[in-house]
């Protein structure tokens, strides 16, 4: 059961990384690259500050407006 919980979290974080990439880039090639290396891409976005000042929650909400 613990394995299933971590795999669902892994999937959700991967989808979140794709949403962040599409929000900033709108490029299918970069989307494919970030799909392959999404943990590194998400760490990069965190370190560069693109998810600061509430953008971490504004980006997913922008897809549902």
C-alpha cells in the first residue's frame, strides 16, 4: 500500500511539472524534455524562483479558469 501512495504522488508531481513548463514556455519540445527529466526541471524551477510569491498555486489554477 505504501508503494501505491508514493507512485500516485510521483505521478501528480510529474503532471505539476508539465503544467509549470507549459505555463512558462508553450513549447512541445521543451514539454517532452521536461516530461523525461521532470524531477530535475521541478528542482530547477524551485531554485530559480519561478514558483515563489504564490506562483506555485497560481499556475494550476490558471488552467481551470
